[in-house]
């Protein structure tokens, strides 16, 4: 049965308020395009691209994330495989597993799911991943290429944010982008990608003075700190575009009622599961000031998965000598 045609992505209106930027719809567009290119790749190269994820332990969030990548791979025609290792595994065993995947010519992308158990040196493991197969973009060489403006596999979450902004036709050139959070996974690569888009970039962190005022100076505000509803309406400039990268789990019904007053869908979901997933932005109270804003869930998380899959195709094309086309 043919898939239902995708809805169009309507450009955002800077004069509107509270426009929802749909990460689910945007990721569907990305995956549809990747699927077309995978078909072309198979016709030309004679094999499917392949992504292998290494999952250590039984962390539920990590397992869910890896499973979503596997489903996305299947959707676009990429071979997706997960290698599961016990939580008590030694560092050397994880390292040997990664080395084996790097040496396997049939594997185009290698992803080591974080976090890793305490006995495994995560930095040392990530350094073993060949930059040519580094679909997470975490290897120091990948980071260096990103910051120096050379072709690189960039981290999936910030890449997904850029795709979202492009597809909603949010203007970036000359705009002031404020990023709250300086992690190696989101904040820093996000700054590099926005500089490529000719934004003026400010990166905030725990020692930033008068955070609210700095945030209000931004045309674009990106929250990536992992703290529930840390960014409120006083942080948002009227008419700004707000991107919420945070994914936080709350189990306090009173806090949920405070963050989402009168939201029956949220209340029913909480009653059923015993928790609710929220972002770093106080969505209900901040959205009326923003020209556009991403929800949680349904925002950046979907894009992260789509961009890992897109990076796998990009890696496969480069390894097959098609990257210059």
C-alpha cells in the first residue's frame, strides 16, 4: 500500500505567535528524501548502506532511542543492526567490538550509544570510531573539520535543528542566536553550524550573568541544558524563534499541572504512565511570546533520529566515492 503523501511545511510567519514547529513532519520529509537517495545508491553500488549501533547495558531511554533508529533505517532501506553488550562488560571488550566494526567494509556507520557504564572510558571508545563512519560526529577529527568549515559528519541533534529552521524558512543570516548549554553533543556543534549560517552566536552556561537578559537579546533561542522548564517567558524576546532540545521526565503531578494548566491530554497521559516528558522550555507560558517554538515531545527528538540515518547515507556515499557528485 502506498504511503500517504506528506503534508507540506508551511513557512513560519514572523508576525504570528506560538507557531508550532513540527519535528515529526520535518523528520518524515527528511526520511522520504533519504529513502529516494538510498534507492539510487543501491542501484549504483549494488548494496544497501549499513548502520550498526553498539548498546551497552539496559538503560530504557537508550534502548528506545536505538530502536527508533532501527525502525528509521528499515523505513528508508538502510540495514540497521544493534549489538547489545552486558552492562558489566569490560572496556577492552567494547573497544574490540568497535575496532571490529571499523574494520568491516560492509559497515558504513558506527554509533556507540551513550551513556556507557562507569568502567568503560567513553572518550577513549569514541576516539576509536573512524571519522569516515562517525555518524554521531563525536570524533575529535569530525569536530575539527566541523569548526574549520570542511565537509564532516556533524552531530545529529544540531544538524536536525538546522534542517528544521531551513524547511520552515526561518531567516538566519545576520540574526542573533543564543544557545543555552555548551555540551559537546549539542551546544558547541550548534554554535559551529549557526556560524556557518552567518548568525551572530552567543553561548550561555551556568556562569552566564543575567541569563534572562542575554536570552532576550536573541532572535533565535536554543535551550539545551537538560533542566525542566528552565527557560520561561522572561527569557524569550517577543517574536523570537525558540528551539527546545531538552528531554526531561517529570513524575510530579503538581508540577505538570503548573507547567500545562488545563491540558487534559497531558493529564491523561501522566495518569496512564506515571510520568510526562517535557523540555527545557516552559512551553505553555513561553509560546505566546514566540513567533515559533518546538514542542516536547514532537520536536527535536524526531529530527535527531532522522539525521543519524541521513549521516549513514552520507557516509556510505563518501566511502563509495559518490560524495563529489
